[in-house]
C-alpha cells in the first residue's frame, strides 16, 4: 500500500506542470490527500472493518471535498487534479494511470445489488464536470470531455463530448504512444463535435445541390431555346 501511495504522489509531476516538489504535493494537493485516505479506508474495508473504512472516508470527504467510497477499486498512479466535488461510488473500478478533474461523478443509476457504477480502464482522462452514470465501461486511453454526460460504453482510444456524450468521428492516438497529455480530456487539435461536423457536411451538400439546380436550369433553358428555334424552322 505504501508503494502505491508513493506512486500516486510521483504521478502528479507527469500531469501537472504546477507541481514543484514532493513536499508541495504532499502538503498542498487535496487530490493526493483523498487518494491516501482512500488507500487506508479501502484496506480497512477489504479486511472486514467496513464501519471504520466508511468513517475514515467520511473524514476524508470533510477534509478534501472529495468523496471516494472505500469499496471502490482504484489502480496505480491515480491523480485527481483540483478535486473538489469528485464522487466515486462503491462498485466503481478505475484502472492504472487515470486522471480525473474536479466535479466528476462516477455514479450509479440502479438500486439493485451488484455492479452499479462505471468501470474505467487504464490511461483514461475524465474532464471537469463530467458525469459517468451506471455500470458503463470506458476503454483504455479514452478521453471524456469536460461536462460530458456519459450513459453508454466508451470504446478504447476514443474521445467523447457533449450531452449526452457522443464520440468524435476520428479516434485519438493513445496517450502512451504519442506521449501527449490531454488536459481535461479536451482535444487540442482539429477534432470537433460530431454534430458540428455533420452540420458542415449538410451545408456543403446544400451548396452542391444549389449548384446542380442552377446547372439544370441553364440546361433546361438552352433546350427550350433550341426547341423554339426548331419550331420556327
């Protein structure tokens, strides 16, 4: 457990250029405080000390403004940036090298027992304000744009944006392959909302149809003129 905590602390430097030293990270990063408290409360939970685990996680919520249920499963090098308002439910699963920003919810939509919360893969980035609801699956290297509402599975290497969340037309290159980090899960290149792409396509189609109508009208006028000339003969 101690090694995991150290890895969580060290992972901050790869994803936050504002981090200057381990001492600063340990003392001034509420996301790190939250994950340390989670590691301890999760150990208590798994060792059948569930009341103590839940009580410790409640103290963590009071201190950090971040609510992580001790029953959640979280992998290595987890980073919560800024952190205030993050909620992670009991049956949520989060893989390795995942980044979450403030106001993110991994929530359940069912009152039944069993898996009720999102299952998040490795190297996923979840932007601020995103809401992932229900037992959905989020593939490795996926990016969830800020304020997206995700209620369906997200494929690996895919960026989703909007309400409800929609995937961009093109899959993004995996973070681990191009060594780029997309802050807030937001694309920094020419990727746009798929609805915007569709609207542009429709505008182009309408323009092409207008051109074709103009051409047909000209051809029709020419044929009509030829017919009149033929009648006069």
